[in-house]
C-alpha cells in the first residue's frame, strides 16, 4: 500500500477523544501539536519530569516529532505523553479504515502500546 505524505497530515482525535493533535510536515519529517481538546486540570504540562517545564501550556505543545515516511508506515519518531510525562519512541501507520495507529514504545516496538486516533470531523 503506497501512502501519500498528506494522508497523515491533518487533525486527529486521540483515542480517548480528550485531545486534538494536528500533524504537519516540517521539512522531510512530520510532527504533531496539541490544537484542541478537553483541558484536564489547569491545562499545564504538570506531569513533566522537568520541574521548569511543568508550567507550560499543553495547548500548542508539540507531542509527536521526527516521524519520517518509510514505505507504508512512519517511523523514527518520538511521542510525549503529557498524562504521564514520559517520552517514547514512536511509529505510525494509516489503517485501511482511515484511522491512525500510533505505537509508543521503549527500546524495541515489542515493548509498547498502541493508540488509535481518528480524523477530526469538520
């Protein structure tokens, strides 16, 4: 299956529907930024392991970075989980049903978890 770059670009609802992430192309790579969703607590990056960053706003925060197109998936990226404050390696694939399967993992892909994002409806 051949994917066009633009298929990953756009606005995606996180699996629990609490966040809207906009994925854009930056150079040859893709990144995802928080552009909407429910604000839990005060909307700050309160779980960040760096105390100096805990007062930054989640809105506008880049949580997905450095994904590159690799055959039929996007690999080599990192995803930051503001709910835990952890950063994981990441890869993603557009599923046949149009959803985005995002896998965050530590070390090798075997040790991680999937999240399925759906396109935001206009």
